[in-house]
C-alpha cells in the first residue's frame, strides 16, 4: 500500500508509565481520519509523538516512505506535516497578521497545496476582518480558524488537528469549524483529527480510530462506528 503515514508499534508515556502502546495504523493520501478517545486516552501523546514533541517515542513512524521517527520537530514540519495544537495556543501578544506571517517562514519545496496569506484571507474572511486584532482578543472559534490557517500556510500535505472543537460553543462548531473541516477533506488534504466531539468527527471524517486502555480498540469507517452504539458507549462514554 502506498501509505502517506505509516505508524508501527508506537509507544510513549511519561516517567516510565506507558500512555499508548502497540499503536499501528496507516493513512492513505487524501484520507480523513478521526482519532477518538476519552479525555486522557492518549490522543495528544500520539499526535505529539509524530512531531517528536515531549518524551521520545518508541516504534516507527514513516511519512511518504521516509523514516521520521524522533526527527527534530522543525525537520518534520519542513517535510509537510503541520500540527494545529490543542488549546488556546498561539501567540496572544501578536496580531493575527503577524501570527499568519510566522507560519509562512517554514521553508518547503514545491507543495501539493500552495497557500499564501491572501489565499487565507479569501478562505477565512473572518481572519481578514480580524487581521489587525491581537490574537488574545479572538473568540474561541476565530482562534481555531487561525490555528488551521497557520497549518495551511506551511503548505503541509498532512494536517493534524488536536481537538479543535474544545471549548467552542455548539454554534461555533457547527457554523465555523465544521464547514472548514469538510472543505479540507473535499480539497484532498490528508487530515488526522483528534476529537472528543463524536458528532463532529463522524460528520467530517471517513474513518475513525478509537484509543482506549493505551491501545487502538476500533479502526473502521465512520458508517460502521455510527452503527455501533455499544462501542461508542464503552470507549467514548456516550
Ligand atoms: N506532560 C505530561 N506529564 C505527565 N503525564 C502526562 C503529560 N501529558 C499527559 N499526561 C498523561 O498522559 C495521559 C494521556 O494524556 P493525553 O495524551 O493528553 O490524552 P488526551 O489528549 O487523549 O486527552 C493522561 O493520563 C495524562 O494525564
Ligand atoms: Mg489531548
């Protein structure tokens, strides 16, 4: 299989205690995968392992047939992976325009998805309106658009989003976030989306992976997961 991302036997943890273990899965180009699991299941730890943030992982991570395991984070970014991190993040003292400008500084060769700041302003008129605002003054929804915009500006091929819906009002999720995530999928980006919001995940992803008890306990199509309330109840507490 010509996988874009191939994770084999990944494990990681803190202070000798494993949080994730024996994690193996692949993602094809253009695939949109939701990474689900309760709070503390290890979603962020898994995503951070891809970018070599935090404790070094064991196992193997291949991206476009190159071994990127424990490579320096800046090199991973340069190869075309982008992380929109969990939480409020960003640089509160910068203006939106400056924060976007920083994201353009990651040097990359020719990219499948070129993106300029003008493209971003067309794609997110809201960020254009807010370009002179301090990031600290953005609403939760605007902040998530900014995180996504910054990921797009690196001209990444694999976009990794860590719980973009966290802390957002249901209306902001429905009207601001969900349409943008659908757009990513329709435009052929490869997306790995960690979420606790199952409705959002099922609406925008084609496949779901559930983490529980350190392992992958489900890996299948979102249609299959929709029809498995038992799995949703046991592993996601719904
Ligand atoms: N920096 C850290 N130091 C120690 N334990 C951590 C750290 N980050 C996360 N953990 C623990 O690892 C587990 C998984 O956390 P995390 O990967 O953040 O889960 P999720 O993103 O699914 O909510 C939790 O039990 C959490 O308390
Ligand atoms: Mg997390």
